[in-house]
């Protein structure tokens, strides 16, 4: 066993970060249940999952005559859940086989949990408001309940004031180029939005604005102080013709989304939602460099962990 692997379990650092993560999760769940959301169960295996735009390997296994994949995000299942319920959330374990180049970013895990949420009939603006209220609620709760832990990390938590600043993707890109997220994240003192991503930058399910072809009704929330991306989300495509059109643009195999497309053909409600990573939020709240310190059993890109 590598030196330090065993010792980290008796360190105050790990204990305090896990306590904060637990507190964040409690605050998220309570806030959402009090605001009319229903918690649904995570889907761990499914023949169809989020294709993701960036390069993550497929994780799965054969079972009888089919193949299951491990969930990369519950986006497809969230949309379908809205046939039964209007406002859903889930603490969803996601597995993304990230390349080894991402091992040292301090932000990437191969297995993580995101709070994934979806609301039938909602617009992007509705979701921005929910996120701003949720994030300020969670930070207030942690500030109140985790004084000892925050003291240990020497972390002064500033509670941001909604509405958060909105920056259009093309403004940020024109000013700072590809690394805009990193530059702006270091520059800002409170969380802010990047909105209106170009359609070739994101997955097929984020809705293209009908009045602005090529621009999506989506968003990322970015943490300040260099902590980077907190969440992504947006309004969703729900018209089956548009879904298929976007899948074709992205050269996806329609066959790989056969069951999802059957639901879409029968009718999915319009919706909007987002997913926010629990470990990244814990990293931000505690002011940690390495996301590994937010996990009892971290799975880092390029290595095998317990
Ligand atoms: N959960 C995200 C969303 O709702 C999608 C993702 O994690 N890729 O948009």
C-alpha cells in the first residue's frame, strides 16, 4: 500500500471534508423537498445514457443479449421521469472514464455524485432562480452547521447575492479565448453564469433557441476564486424531430438511443434542469486544491482506487 493511503483515513482533513459534503447534501435535499420536489432513485445501469460531448470512455458490460452502460448522467431518465412527476431531483452516482491527462486538474473524478434536477414546463430563467436560491441556502446552512470544519480549513464563506452575473459564451470566448472559464473564475468574487453556448459545444439535449439558430438556451454556473465549473444545465429539446436532428448533427448512432427515442416519439414534456457536482461543491466550500480530499474512496483518472 502506498504511504499515506492508510494514514489519510485518520486525518482531520478527510473527516471535516466528508462532514461538509454530508451537510451540503442534507441542505440540498431539505431545500428541494420543501419546495415541491420529489427525490427519485438513481439509475446506475441502463442500455442508454448521456453521450457527453467531451471524450469520456464508455463503461458497461454485457448482460444476456444486451449491453448495460454505467450512468454518465441521468439526463435521459430525468426527462422521462417527468411523465410521472413535475419536479424531480436525484443524487446520482455517475461514472465517466476520464483520460489520464485530467488526473492533475484537482477537479476530475472517474466516479462522482451529482445532484441532478429537472422541472416540467420550466424555462432557463426559472432554473437560474432555483439554483441561485439553492446555492445561497446551502452555503448559509453549511456556514451555520459546519463552523468547526470551516475553521479547520480556515475558510471564510461569503454568501453570494442573487441574481448572479450572466456572461454570454461568445463575449467570454471573444475576450479570453478557449480558457475563458479559468480566467473568469479566477477574476470573480462570487459565482456567475455563462449562458448561450453554441450548439456544437454541447450535447444534443440542450435546447436550441428557435429564434437564434446555433445558440442554446443553456448555462454553466462557475465558482469564483479559480474553483471552476459548478454545474451545467439548460432547457431541453423535447420535440422528437429536433432531438433526432441534433443527434444527427452530432453524428450519434440513433440505434444507441432507441428506447429514449420511443419515449420522445410518444411525447416528452418541455423541461429545464441542471446537474451540480457534490464533490466539486465540497471542494469549493472547503477551499481544497484536490477533489480527492472530498472522497473516502476517490477514483482518479488514470489510476485504480478502492
Ligand atoms: N446533469 C446535466 C444536466 O442536467 C448533464 C450532465 O451532467 N452532463 O444538464
